[in-house]
C-alpha cells in the first residue's frame, strides 16, 4: 500500500507499515508546502498565534522531527474532525 496525500485544508497520509512508509518517503519540503494554509485558523479562545496543523497517518522520521520541533501535531491513523492544535491552550479544533 502506498502513502496517499489528499489536501482539503489539511493533510491525510494513508497508514502503512514502517517498511512501506520508508520506501515511499515524502519530501519534507513538500510537507511544508502542503501544510501552509490559505486561511489562517483561529483558536476557539480567539487568537491566531501558536496554531499548528494536525497531521494524520503514519509519520516518517521527518514528521517526527517536525512534531518534536513544535511545527506540526501528530494525529495518529484514526481521522478526527480536528485539523489544528493550539499550543497555548493545548486544545485541538
């Protein structure tokens, strides 16, 4: 199974085994380009700073590094309605 990317204001990366994920690496620059939003999200607490996208699917080493740096939040393989994470209030929305 190959990774699948669908862009609808957020990114969905299809869940694959680690072996398959490593053989179909997604370029970190492509991920950065796709995570740039056309509309700036607003936290339920009414601010626009410190909001990062939630990335769903099996993460690569590059995504783990971006998550550790606080640039993206990892949402796991189960899709949810939340597309963003507020680092200030620690809430998904």
